[in-house]
C-alpha cells in the first residue's frame, strides 16, 4: 500500500506546478509558441486544484482498497 501511495502522490502531485513534470514544461513551451503565454503562478493556481482533486481521489481509492474492503 505504501508503494502505491508513493507512486500516486509523486505522479499526480507533479501536476501542481509548471516544473513538477516534464509534460508541463513542454505544454508551456507549445502554448508560448502559439502566442498564449501562461505564467508560472497562473499554471500553479489551476495545477494545485487539479493535483489536490486527483491526489484526494487516489487517497480515497487507497483507503477503500486496503482498509475498508480488505
């Protein structure tokens, strides 16, 4: 269970900031090339919400999987 918690937290938590994952850096570069500049703090404002929701859903899943129905 701890392995899954670490894997999900590291993977989904990387969506919180622009430099948290390589895909985020690529997307910011593509957006800037297309003329749509996205600042670090603008990305972080939405990224924290997305990361919080996905990590929260993962925490509920892990609790159900390993504690409630074990």
